[in-house]
C-alpha cells in the first residue's frame, strides 16, 4: 500500500478530547515554524461533537504549532502503522498564545507558582481505565489472575509508553470489573500534563492493536466503581532541591506546601468544574467511594480530597525526595493541562494569602452535622456539574486567575454538553460518556 507518513498535531481541548490536524512527516520543520491552520470556534466542540453557543461564530484564524519536545513516535512491531503525534500549542497568526490554549493556560499557572513560591512543580497522573468488553463473572481485584489475563497488553503498553518518551511505573489489575491502573513516573511542569495525554492516547491505541477498546470514563455504572485520576505533586526549589517536606510539621509539609494545600482546599469547590468536569463525575465524588466528597486533607487517607502519601525512605534526604501529596478530585473527562492549571492557581493563591497548613482529618466527615462541618471550614463538594459551574462562576478570585473570558466560555461549553444529555437517565448518561472517554 502506498504510504506518505503523517504526524498528528495534537491538543487537549476544553473537553479533554485530543483534537488537531495531521501533516506529512516531510513537512515537519516547516510546521514547527509555521504551524497548521485552526479555527476559534473549534474550542466550543463538546465531548459529544456538538458546537455549543460560540462567541466566535465563523470568524477568526489560529495556528496549531507542534512542540518538538513533545513528540511521540511508536512502532508496535506488528506490521501496522507507526503512530506519530506531537503535542501542540494554539496561537494567533503572529504566534502569540491563544487565551483558550490549555497548554498556555498551564504555562501561566506554572509561571505564577515560580514567581510567588520560587519553586517548580513536579507531578504525575495516575489513571484508572476499563476494557469495554462484556463484564467478566468476577472482578479479579488486584489478583495475579487478573494481571496475567492482560499481561500481553500491559507489556505492550509499557513498551509503548517508554517509546513515547514516558517513564513507565506500574500496571495492575484494579478493583472493578475489567478495570486496570497504569502509572508513569513524575515529570516537571508542563511535561507532566503532556505525559498524561500521551498515556491516555497510547493506552487506547495499544488496546486497538489487540482488537479491544478501553474507556477512561469517570463511571460506567452508578452502582459500580469509578475511574479516577490522581495527581501527585511535589516541588523543587531554584537549585533543584526538594522543597515539599519539612520534618518540623506533624504531616511533613513544608510551610510552602502547607499554604499551597490550604489554597487548593479553600478553592476546591470552585475549581472542581475544571478537574471533574462531566455530568457523571459527581456520581464518583460521593462519600465512601475512595474519591473525594469534601475539601479535606488526609494523611494516608484515600477518602480525602488531598492526601499526604506514604514514604518508605528512612534517610531524611531520601524522605524529602520521595515526599508528595495527591489531589484526588479529578477524572479523565478533564484536560490534564486545564485541571493542573486550576490546582496550581488555587495553591498559589494559598501561598499569596499565607494560609496556615490544614490539619488532616481522621473521621468520616459525612457523619458530622452541617454546623460542625461549617465551623471547621469543611464544605461538601458540588453534587452536580450544574452546581460546580455555578460555584466557579460566582468566585471572583477563581475568575481572576484566567483570561477575562475563559470561565464564561468554559461554562457555555459545558452547558452545551449538558444540553446533549437532556432527558437521559443516569444509565444513558453513563453510556454517552463511555462512548467518548
């Protein structure tokens, strides 16, 4: 078969969908300089491929500019096509960042963190996903049998991740039916979010090579388990030394970490529309689902919105290098870049406000009376996407982190998504999201 190899210039858009354009490999150097054409109204394409009310109409032109440092090329060695895609920026025709480019939005947040906190973010995204085939008789939770069943897939995926520039970490059979987890090592700054996109797409591509489909949907069945995305974070100072840990704090947080986490918790209910952005995300964010239902910090607690993770090191320097915290109120309906930008802005706000480090909770918050929760500063996270959008729009501080129109454009985008779901029951809604994520 005749073949002119193509590279796909990829973006993770407001819907967390990877879109873009392909061009011949032979044109790469030209496209690195000049990009490929793009349209502003594309930002309003929802996850269901409908255009929400757009402020741009048919007007305007943009560019997708590939990033040579975010190139993926994977040859599966099975006689099939070599997979090639490259993470890209959205710019205007003069090359200036576009206000709604998710990579540029994250860059702005990271620059604010460096300016205010004097640190660089290190992060890694854990992903849960499920194979779409009919359910097995039992889940084989965490079992060797469940792993062996997907060993060939797992080994191919780990190889693909490594070939795609990631550092593979773990692959395991998760708790749910046909559910697995794959993780990669941490990366600095923007690269961490790029890696999350690359991992999701290579997981889908690898499954396709085996004649299967996978889904990262937040939840397939309201009565079943969900698929979360857990974002691990730590900091490096200007000299590249760990800046997250301090032995002086009971939970090990440095002063900067404590204020950052406090900011995340303070603004969590107003940013969850960006980190858990589907209508069914809120079926997961309920008590006793090992996700997050309140704006609390936990010490080794998988019910908390932010968790201080365990360390196995004994030497103080090794402890400082290993120490990290985990954001748990996220899923793969979110663009990794947009979700991480929201978390970073919230954390930096906490640093600017000099918020004191929060104390970890040790009880089931769902059992506490509302007046006690309020007195202790805990809030129930939004229980629907509609409520999450309303809280985001009502928070002037959150709106101020972004360009003047981002929050309103994002809210309109999401309301276009919700319009597609009108009249559907929960089962139909879950099926709709499963078909796209």
